[in-house]
């Protein structure tokens, strides 16, 4: 019962390529959960990220395993393989609808980093997505509302206002998955950039070395 009540405060969905998951992801997810006062964060690694078609990415199995290892000590985190189970591009709208069927009465939030604001205009069915969940943007520091101007012809004023209102004050750090992959390739340490378990997984499974 207590569990049900706490979930009813909302669930934060966090999709990404997570190739690999890193501390930048974990810091904003933890911070956003705190600010929104939600008790459940579901990480959803994208099996086929629509914006990365044709790019070489690590197998979804490895990206899921790393997300599990990165969050195993924090009870509020869960990792979903729902996008791994679907065929075709991994669209966020399909994922939100998937969780709506499981949690019909629970507010759903979708977390993005500030740098993703400029990409929203190209997201599949973005108009429907902003109606079916609340998109929250993390890392106010890197946020620029100019990115929203790209949405002017796609979303209505009310929808754009809601996006502007849901910018969170989460802590953030300048870490990217690109940086992690580059450092592994150059045989440089990734300690403190990813959880130790993720660094060990990358090393054992010889990821990102070419
Ligand atoms: P890549 O460098 O390969 O593009 P990435 O580090 O941006 O990867 P993704 O899995 O593509 O990681 O990102 C998932 C989400 O996390 C995106 O919305 C992105 O904006 C956000 N994000 C990633 N790193 C950070 C960070 N250091 N601070 C804030 N948001 C971040």
C-alpha cells in the first residue's frame, strides 16, 4: 500500500542510448527524482535510437546490463527492456504508452538533458508526447530557451510554455558517453566518470576499444 501511494506521486522515465550509462546520467536522474518528489525512476535504454540509425553502438544487451549495474544500489531505480523487445526505431511515444497501460493513473514524466531541447523538434509525434507525459529538462545551467524556437511551428503556445516551466535545477556535470568511449579507445581512465561496476564491465567485455 505504501509502495502504491508513493508510485502515485509519479514515475520518471529516462530514455537514452546509454552507450554507456555514465555519472552525468545518474546525477540528473537522481536530482530530477528528488525535485519532482517521485519514488520511481525507470531507465529505458533505446534498442534502436532514431537519431543514431546507421551509427555503430554497443549491443542493447550490454547497454542494459551496464544500466542495471550502475543503479543496483539505489532502490528508486529500475531498468526497462521494453524498447529492446520492440522492433523498429525506439520511439519515446511508444514507451510512454507502454507505461501508461501498466500505470494508468500515475503521472508520467520524461527526462531529457538540456542539450536535447534542440532535438525535440525532430522527435516522432512530439505533439502527442507532450500531451501524454510531462517532459522535464534537467541541468538548467546548459539550458537555452532558444532551442524551443525550433518547436514554434510544431507545438502550440500552451505546450511550449509547459516545456519552459519544467526546467529543473538538478546538479549536472560535463560528462558524455562520447567522452567515455573516446577515453576507453585512448586507454585513459574512466574512473569517477562512470560507476566502478560499469568501468569493470567495459573492460571485461572489451567495449569501445575500436
Ligand atoms: P553521446 O555522447 O553518445 O551523444 P550522451 O552522453 O548524450 O551520449 P545519451 O544516452 O545520448 O548520452 O543521453 C540520454 C539523455 O541524457 C539525453 O537527454 C542527454 O541530453 C542527457 N545527458 C547525457 N549526458 C548528460 C549530462 N552530462 N548532463 C545532463 N544531461 C545529460
